C-alpha cells in the first residue's frame, strides 16, 4: 500500500468537555502531566483539575477553554511522538484556536508561549463584547453564498453586524455578529428555506467578526512582544492558514499577521480542506478531543479516498499505534 500523505488537524473551542485528558494522564502520567503543568504555570490556571474534574462552568470560559484545548492537543501530539515515529507530515492546520496547536506542532512557537498567548486571547475576546450583545448561529445545510447573502440582508435591515464566521463544510456555515442581526438572519433563512436548520450556538462571544476588533488590537500587542523577543519562527511544517486557506505565510511577521487577522475574519475551513485535497493529502489525523473536524472533512471530501483518524482518548491513540 502506498504511503498516505498526512495532514495534522487540531480542533478549536467548543470541543472541550470535563474529563478530557483523564485517561491519558492515567496511561502517560509523566508526558501529559508535564504538558498540563507547563500550561498551568504559563497561564496561572489549575488546568489539570478543571479539565479532568470540572466543574463545567470553570472549564467553559473562553480564557480557560482555549489553553485547555491547546494543552489537550499538545499532550496527544507528545504521546504519539513518544510512542512512535509519525509518518512525514505534509501540512498542519487548526480550526480557529486549533491554529495555535498547529503552530506548536510546526515548531513555530514554544508551547508555553502559545498557552500564555491563547489565555490572553481568550481574555481579550471575552472583554471585546458585553454579555448578551453578540450571538452566533449554525446554518445547515446552506450554500456559502446563501449564508453570505443572509448576513448582508440582516445587516442592512438591522444596521448591525452580521458576518460569516466559519465556512465549516459544503453543508455547514456559522454566522456571527450582533444578536439582533443574527436572529434576523435566522428568521430569513427559515422563511426562504435557504437553510433547513438554523441554530443559535451556546457561545460566550461573537467570534470571527468585526465586533472582535478590540480583541484584535490587544492580540496585536502580545504578538508584537513575541516578535520583539524572537519567539515566533518560520513553521517547519507548512501551516494552512484559516484566513487564506493556503500555506502562504512563513516569516514570523506573517505568522503574527495571520493570527491577528483570524480574530476578526472568517475561518475558511472547507477551503483549507480543499487546499489539502488539491495537494493530494489523503489522511487527516485529528489530535485533540471530540472528533468534530473529521466529520467536517468527510463532508467536504465526498467520495474521495480520504482517511480521517481521531486521536483524543487512550483507546483512539492505542488503535492508531497498532496501525503504525
């Protein structure tokens, strides 16, 4: 059998759940424990307790969930690196927050610096918009161009912000903005039957839209600090960027720009998957909890011979190791 072309993929916020990493800690206590300790020291948060024991309300805040999910992905990566020699990795990509995990995997940023950065990113996002002002909704199934027109109509009718936040797959698009405008878009989607389902998401802020501009400005300062301290590097594995859906940015300055843009622009996940498919990637290995991205990739790849593997639990990791 020919060796498959591998891409590592990393999940974003929303995948977190209490108990994540508990089984990994039992089987690889030193490796996983070191990851969680390093992240806890960088952020000042007791991540191991929040991740493995909860309660949920202490894990779900954005400034906690982001370093927790980053830690989970990096823990899985380090376990795999300890247990086996991974096949050659052709690309790394992450959904929103997952892009930071991809950068750690590509050795463009040290894990502790990434943990500190996403903690600050989460705080900035939380501060950007007052609770209840913003909203996000998933439209399914919907054509991307229909989602865009629904946002434009809602913005025009309400005078408020409504934008596409995530192009997740050919069947799912997420919109974001002022609650009034998002609700108007949902009503229009149902009235015109442009989407069969339109569901408000349980999120703490309207991510990936222009309302996040204050967060972008805060993140800019933190990224500038990393650049001054020479703590951002050219990725050793090509990273497919959320905002470009290509592996274009390479210099430390370009890495910082991509991360900054991502806060206020849409995640072009479906286009990123298409880019990988065009580059003949036929194995997507998801490192982290949930397995959500594998489902989106299967939707996007259709009938192509593409393998998706999820590694987020001890059982999943051991099953992968048996094959490698």
